[in-house]
């Protein structure tokens, strides 16, 4: 189990990975549904923050 600074670094790495991997997608999806850039930014930020706050890594397989 990670403690202190190691845990903080791990959370920062996971946060960066989530934003880099899913940030644009979250923003595009939110904008498509909401039609407002400001609202889409708020919603996508909320979603990413909730994923970052999870205690387990998030993995998703997207299919087309």
C-alpha cells in the first residue's frame, strides 16, 4: 500500500492519465448533449474529478 508522497504522486499520475486519455472525449460528448461550451466544461470537469477521486484506477475499452 502506498503512503504519503508516493500515494500523492500516484494520484497525480492517474489524474494526468485520465485527463490526457478522456478529457477531449468527455468535453465533446458533453458539448454534443448540452450545446453550451461553458456547461460542457463544467460537466466534463465534474466527471473527471469524480473518476480521479476513485480509489481504483479507471480503465475503459472504447469500441467503434
